[in-house]
């Protein structure tokens, strides 16, 4: 019994550590590594603000107001507003990235985030897909286009995050697999065709 409890605690830590906003920041930190100076700081700032800080604050406010029952947002109807707000923030991030003349790959990766988020929202009306698996699969799709070393680092994060969602019984294997395959495929193909 204690072993199962320890496993769930580890799964909860992994699940919190690799939430989609954190993975957004890790993705853009990785891409910022290819840039210098003000471009690098703008990439990180936009990701931190529109991909991490504002979405997390919004989620916390929704939780405190009782619009979302738990940290995993298990009730699919309660995820629609955060998903819509996330899409709105991604559009703003794209516009800022274009306005600041950031590298094309940055805009394209934001477009991949947008496409994944729209799919997540559309599917959410009928079925629950793992946003955690999708969020950790997106950098896998990004890294495969640039670096096999980082591909394996991000793949490892995807695997342990997927395990955590299953261990916590938040998702079924099909929901985790659907999120991971969608996140990876949409991202990889978006970069492949637009860059």
C-alpha cells in the first residue's frame, strides 16, 4: 500500500512539474537558444507571459471561484473556458512575435500551439484528451526538426508525464495516446510544411 502511495506522490509531482504551460516555456527556451540578444529575451518574455504566467493565474482564479473543481480539471465542461482563453493568448503571442520580427520558427511553433489548442477544444466537447500528453509532445515534435539529443530529452519527459497521468487515473491510455500523437504530429507537420 505504501509503495502505491509513493508512486502516486511521484506521479503528482511529475504532473505538476510538467504542466502544459511549463512545457511551453521549455520549448521556447530551447528555441531561444538559437537566438541572441534582444531576440532571445523577447522569445522568452512572450512565452513566459502568454504561455505560463497569465494562463496559470487564470487557472488559479477559475479554481478559487469554483469554476474548476480540481487541479486536474477532470470535468471536461470545466476545461472549455481555459482552453478558449489559452487560444486567445496564443493569438496574442503570435501577433507579438510577428510585430517584434522574431524568427520564423517562433511564429510557426506558436501556430502549432494554436492548432493543437483548437483541436483540444474541439475534441473536448465529445471526449477528454490529455492536455498534459499533448503539451509534452509538442516539444518532441519541435526537437525532432532540430536536435536528436533534445528529442530524446523531451521524449523522456513525455513518457514520464504520460505515466503520471495514468498513475493518477486522470486519463485512460487512449486519452494519453491521443494527446501525445496529436501534439507530436500537428507540431512536426506544421514545422515541416511552414518552415
